């Protein structure tokens, strides 16, 4: 099934939470918090400004993003859980600093 969000909405798939702490302690499923990181799966065409002009989104498919703990609406499509949220709910895009260093 394909899903195309409307306007300034995006579809995000959460990145799985760590199974262990930095010290090596295994975290049980009941104690895990849902991760606040995800990967953009689909983006809408963009919002409209006051003049009716289409304003494209700043994020694109494949971006890794941070979002608020209570952001978005959880949906299940083809047995996979996703979040649908407005672009304004996204706090920022995670960048790979190592890749940038190698490219420079």
C-alpha cells in the first residue's frame, strides 16, 4: 500500500529504541520509552502561504529527524507502525558529521 500525506504533513517511521544502556544494562520492554527519532518515509507537497502560493517542505524522504514526545498521530499500515505529523512538529534533522568531514 502506498500512502501520500497531504499539505505539510509527513510520515515518519520511529527508529527502534536501544536494547541496552551505555553501561550494558538490558532495558525490559515495559520500561522502554518510545524513541523520539525517526526516518521520513513520505512527505506532502507543502503548505500554502497567505497568497495561496505552495511552500515546499524543508524535509525530504530518508531524512532522520527529532520530534516531540507527543507529536503526531500513530497509524498502522500493512502491519507497520508510523507517525503522521505536521512538519512544524519536527524539531530538526539529524546530520551525519562524519560523512561531512570525509567530503570536505
